[in-house]
C-alpha cells in the first residue's frame, strides 16, 4: 500500500479547499501548501521596495528574482505553515490589508504565474504535500498522485463566506458577497492564463451540502482506495 505523496486540491472560492487541505495535511503529516501565499509574498516585496504594482515587467522580474519557501510551521503562533522570502519569515506580514488590496493584479500576470509555478514545483519535489489553489492539478502538478476538485453551488459558497465575515464581526451583506463571488468565478474561469477548471483526471466533490468532516471522510476513503490501487 502506498499513499499518494502529492495531492492537489483545486476549486472556486469558499468551496472548502483550504479547510479540507489543511485538515488532510494534518491527518497525513504532510506539508499544507496554499499556493496563494506566493502571490502575496511577491506583492509584499513589491510594496516594500516601492515597485509599482501595475508595472507588469517590474513585478514579473521581481517574481523571477526572489526565492520563496513554504515549510511546516516554525513558530507555535497559530500559523499553518511558515513562508520565507529570501530567508526572511513573512508569514504574517503577507496577510496585511495592503497586500489584500494589491494581490489581484499581481496574480493575474502571466510572467509572475510562470515564475511561481516553477517555485511551486520545486517545493513539491520533496513529496508529502497537499497543494491547494486554482490551477494545481491542471498546470502546476499535472502528474500529481491524487487530484481533487472541490466545488459547490455559488449560493452555498457565498453563504459560507458571509458567515465567516459575520463571525469576524465584520459588516457583511449576503447579496453583496454573492455578487462579488459571481464576479470572481467569471474572472477565474474566463482568464486566458490557467483558467479555473477541473483536471481531466480530477475527482470532483460537490461540498454544497456536506460538513467538513463528511468531505474529509470522503477524501480519506479515496486515499485508502489509492493505496490499494
């Protein structure tokens, strides 16, 4: 019996991929790798160095220049992993409001995506990784051992995001959250570079009406089947 050593989880916003990815990695003793942190890291460095976020060439050159590493937590402060940029721990720094406000254009640049895919593959080569994103099974790790694609009705995903915001005591309006999510879905699935879609050999799980534990049990069963394969 062999467990898959590279597991990819793709899907739209609020489909549950981050929650399931982290819980699964904990269960297996694998590295949980949310690839979105790399785009945040590049954005953070650009802001630190006063590089214009809208300067595609400069941002792309920056993405090719910096080394980003994602490793298991090095500090017991609630983090799910540690992110290093050229050896500097930026795990919490990349979660700032400034980065939130500027990461979207950075993640849309084709040259940046190309540079970061190379770094994502470098990290995956060690194996024992659960990698989460929007193009992992299709672009980053097309030969991964097990590919999952979590999906859910947009209304269910919007309600999850709305409840998250309310739980954080943030002002939120369900209809606004739903509209924003529908716009995000359209952008993610319609972009020319690495559009959001399931890999041909991905196992699609609809999480609309499933609790986290139910999804985890489904995924664990798939891993056991893989081990017997």
